[in-house]
C-alpha cells in the first residue's frame, strides 16, 4: 500500500493543494518500508487526485481539503484522510496502526459528515 502525505517542512500541510511536497510512503500493509518526496505538480481541480492515483497511492493524508477535492480523490480511488497534524512519517505510521487522530479540516473548507480514520 502507498500512502501520500501532503507535507511542508516534514510536517502534515494544513491544505493538501498548497503543500510544496508530497511524501509517498511505501508500506507492506503493516509498516513503512521506505518513502520518496515528490514536488507538488500544481493545484488545479482534478490534477492531484489523478497524479496520485497514477502513482498507485491508496490514501492521502492532509491537514485539510474541501469537499469537492475529497469527492475527486474518492472518484480516483484515493481515500482522503483529513484533519491530521504533526510529523508526516508519524502520521503515516499512525494511520497504518489505526491510531491516527484527526480533527476538522485545517484549511477552512466546510466539509460534510464527520470523518472516520
């Protein structure tokens, strides 16, 4: 499984689209076995969901994103996990362990129902 984390200075970025970097974690389903940083290819509707899907990413972790972006990610087969904070590696590890604590979307967009992570 591949997990992407929208990152800024090694931490979860508050808004996925404004993240300078996406850290892609390669996992064996239980633990992280490596990662690679990729520069943000640009923030336009549908670009990031398609780009991450083409890299076989299954989960995107970010501080926040709007409901339209969430829908676009889901349509591309990438599960959005929002409201995360802190170190990108720790967030990815906590997600794998089922202990990632998420709050509300950090980017100020109004979201629909609560999120289960």
